[in-house]
C-alpha cells in the first residue's frame, strides 16, 4: 500500500503546476465549441456524436467515439463552466489513480518490494504522459487506462478464484464491464481483453508456445478454454457494436494528418509504417524531443531502402523478436535446477522460477489453486505462491506495450496522426514493466555488490531524469504560446501557424503576421494558415492583400466556406455587388460531406446567406432577400446565433408592409437573444408605426439601457421623439448620438438632420460639416451642408458645397434648384457668384 500511495503522490505532485494552465490545442473543439457540453443540449446526444460533437454517421466525422470522456467534460462544464482549473484537476487526479492501480498491478508480478516501487515511480514520472495529463483532451487516454487496469485486475482475480469459488464469474463480469467502459473512454481500451488472455495463458498458466495448441486440442484445461472464449466473444461483440455505431465506415483524414497513408508509393507507405513503431519506442526510452503535434512533415517519409532510418526499423524488430523468443521459449531442466531466485532483491523461491516440460505434463496445466472435497465442500488446499518468472513478465510486458498500440499502427485502418504522444499512455505501462524487470534480472545475475548498486542507482537515476523532464515539459503546457514555441523544431509549419493565432489574440499584429508567413514558408498550401493571414490583413484594413490570401486559401481547399464568406464581405463593402453575390451563392452551394468540422462549415454557409440577403435588401429586392433568409434558417446549425438573421427577416417584411410577419420575426429575434439591441430598435419602430407609442418608447429606452455608449440607440430614439414633435428632447438625443459615434457617418448625418428639423440650425451645421468630412465625395452630405449654410446666411460657403455636390451628381434637381435660389439672394445682396 505504501508503494501505491507514494507513486500516486508523485504522479499528483509532478502535475500540480498544470492546474493553472489554460486550454490548449485540441481543447477548443472538444470543449469550448462542443455543443454536447451545454446544458440545453440533451445529454443523450453524447452517445450519438463523436468526441468533437459531430454526428458519428456523418461523412466528416473523426469516428472517435468516447462518450464517457465527453460526459466527464459535461460534468466539468456544469460545475465550473469554462474555467480550465477544474478540468486540469480531474486529469491530474485520474493520473494519480492510474499510477496507484499500476503499482498494485506491478506488485502482483514483482512482489512487495522496491522493484515494484521502481515500476510505480517510473510510470508516475514518465514524460510521455505530459500530453495526456496536461492536455485536457488527453483525459480520454487517462480515463481509458483507469478502466483498462481495473478490467485487468478483475481478470487476475477471476484467474485466482477460478475452479473453487462461484464469485469467479462475478470477476469476469467485472472484467467485461470495465473493458467496455475503457473502450467508451477511448477506442484502444478494448485491447485489455487481449492482454488479459496473454496474462492467463503465459503468466497464470505459464504455458510456452509449443504447449498452447496441445492444451487446447486435448482440452486439458476447460476452464482456461472457457475464459479465453468469453474474452474473445466479448471483445468481438464490443468491436462489432463499435463498428456498427459509427456507420460501418472508417474515418477519412486529410493528407497533412497522415502523409504516409496518402502516399502513392507502396514502398514509402510500407517503410514509413514499419519505422513509426521504432520512433514511438524511442520516445518512450529517450523522451528528449516532445511535441504537441507530429503531423505533416514532422516525420519525413522513408522513400527508399537506402534511408538510414531503416536501420532503426531493423534494430527495433530484431530486439522485439529476441525479447519474444526469450519470453516464449521452453526452459531447460538444467537451467531450472541451477537458477537462484531473487524477487525484489531478495533470494527466495518466487523469482526466476521455471518449469520443465516434465513438470507441466505431470501437473496437466493445473490452475493456481488445487482443490479437494472435504465433507462434500470444496476448499483450497494448495495455493501457488510463486511469482511469475522473468520470462512470464517479459511476455506480459510486451503484450502491454504492443497490443494497445496496434490500433495506432495503420495495420487495420489508417489513423489521423503520424505520432500521438498521448496514445502511448497505456503502452508505457508495458515499457515501465519491461525496464524494471530487465533491471531486476541484471541485478540478480551479477554477483558483485558494486554492480548491483550500480544497476539499482542507474534505474533510480533514470526515474529522476524522467521526473525532471516531466517538470520541464509541464512548463511548456502552461500556456499556448510556450507550447507552440516548443514545437517549432519538430513541426514548424503547424507550430508557427498556431503561434500566429495566439499572438493575434494578444494584439501582437506584426508578430502574428510574421508567424503566419513563417508557417507558409514551411508549407505553402495550408488553407487554414492562408485564411488566417487573410483574416488578419482584413481586420487591419489591408483588403487587397486579404483578398489575395483568401483566393489562395480557396484554391488550396475549395470547400473552405469561411474564405468565401470574408471574400464576399470585402467585395460587398468595395461596391462590387455582382461579384460579391456570385461569391455568396457559390459558398451556399458547398456541401458538408467529408468535412472535418461540419458545424463550422454550416455556420459559415449560413453567414454567407445572411450577407447575401443583406445585399438584396440594400438593393431593394426584399422578396429575394426573404427567400435567401429562409434558406439560411433551414441550413443554420444549432450553435448559430440567429438573432441578427431573424431581425433582418423582420426588416424585409417591414419594407414589404407585412407588419404581422415583421412583428413575428422581431419577437423571434428577441426570444433568441433578449438583449439584442438592433431588434429592440426595429421592433420599437414597428410599435410606433402601429400606434403603440408607449410600448415603442420602452423598447427604445431599453436599447439605450443595454448599451449607453452606443450612439445609434440615441439616434433611433431621437427620430421617435421627433415624430412625436418632442423637438427639444429629440435634439438632445441627436447631440448625444453624434458625440458618442462621431466617426459613424449615418449617426452624424441623421443627428444633423434631426437638429435641423428642431430648428437648431447652428448645431445642425456643425454636424452636417462633420458628416461631409467623413464622406467628402457623398453628394447628399455636401448638398445638405450647403442647404444649412444657406439657411444660416453663409452664402459663399453654401455655394461652394452646392457646386461640389453637382460635380459628383450633375443631374440632382434639388441641388440645382437650391443653387438657383442661392444665386438670386447673392445677386440681390451684391455678392459675386460663380456664374458671373
């Protein structure tokens, strides 16, 4: 118990500093934008959607079905919202619990001593676990490991009670249930059933390879056969259900996720896929270089036999075969008789014990407990007290290392990554056991005390180094900027791109632009980076450059709806309405098949339709606008905020004088967002139009109360007051609006107009002059400025503004009439005019 507690405490202590870390990397889609975590989403959706909130049967789904992990996120969200502290706390506690269980499991194999303690400490401190524990989405791996070990421990109990206690079937039931839970945390959890079978055959029954088939064929141990059959049946059932639930289709991934899978060269695919397991083993053995992402070109493809990395592949599989041979070969009688046994450093009969073929034949492969009948009742009379031999543990360690990793090898289906450190969380158990039992075997073999001490302290030093590396790596996971900077040397394209997003959020615009350009230097066809750079340029009014990068993004990924959306918005603001219309229409026709994030795509398509409707609305095509708005409502996803769309529906109906329909959509807008200011203003105008003046005034005042700094609210209220002939109040609202939004032309221009109608001509002149400065080439602004100067007796200035307005719009009848009247007055006063 002490070993378990100390190991768990170390696992807890090493990750305490991650509690202050922010959300990072994949956390955004799995947590921040995942609708399945929200209380308004039925919790049952978790069992139909993948880890990222996409319907499992959708063609673009990742097919990562982890409902128990998502459910734990939902509980976190219900308790602490989006505060990352509680999410990190659960991860750290789960890691501590897994460490304790792993140490208990090691005790079964190694006995109660310091080698068990070593195994537990090594697992607690291994740096490869950092991504799984410090990264919140890594909870899937940690949670799966928890139930993986519980399932394995239940099966060990089943083996020890099989044949003499009815409770043995309760333990195998627990094995199946925990295996199912492990798979529902993460897919690889189901592999515990295969590991359990390895334990039963090679550790509990101590069979060697040549003894397995005769045992099954001659049915010497029916209980073993039955247990393995149950494990096989349950594993097949879980896998079948899993495949059925995800639509009987494997996921599809982009080229950048797994370049080898997309390679046209069979040789490159084969060499790379054979090499990758050796690279993963090296990360376990020497985790010096770690990265948040190993996709794209982080591990270059092996394209030829001459690639020197093939030597690593050969060395890896050679070592693996030698270890397997060592563990599975039948021991000789001579070695059995001469071996001294040491367990956890003490000589006894429980360590390197071997059984000869004669002994196996005599025992007929009996279970761990022999039983006899006394007075009609079975009772245990002889318990096998021997611990597994080194060979047995090597076989089990290899199975723990290899079997849970098999789903990530691209052997049965292509996966969406090249290397994923968190996938090594479960296999690291086998690695830690293998290193520990190897060190113990060397410790036993050498005779000199100095060499024994050297082996022991070397193992302890390795654990210390692992712990130090873990502490350092946890520092990288403190925030996104440090995390991405640490990954530049491994995956520069992805790291620079993500770093650009972080720098942009910190308003470090120049640095963010530089980071995006660095990312594109390493991989020029990244649609997301091209789009992000375009967005940065657009937000800084560099519209021509932004359009260039949006077009490049569309060229790289023709289904990138957000790039079409922003292209259309820029074109619309530039007055290129026909080109904008075509862009919005093209975006609206893009299907969401095989897209990684169909929710985001649907949101962009809906926004495109919304902006297309606004374009029609501004052109006076209200029926067309309504048609487009209705299509947008049909296509919008659950997470889309519809208040602006509903409000524009109401506006279109208002312009068509369909007041009941307009009122319906204004109310829908307010229902979807009770503090939506534009809906308060537009609904207030409708109420005023239909004679409900007091109600209208309440909505205008409510809009002002919602945002007292928004000049537009005062302007609309001022217009209402003007219509009610409350001229002085209207004038005050106009001044307030113009002061607050002095750079907004519409607000300033309308404020000047209200002041003029209230006969406050001097104040009106001030704001007409400001409006003309805001839009010096807008004829209406110049004409109205001329008119107020005309009224205020500033005749020569009035003439200059009239003439400028006519230069911009020569056929304007009102301006021509006002200019003739002005000239008549100027001639009567003896003033020189431009016509003379």
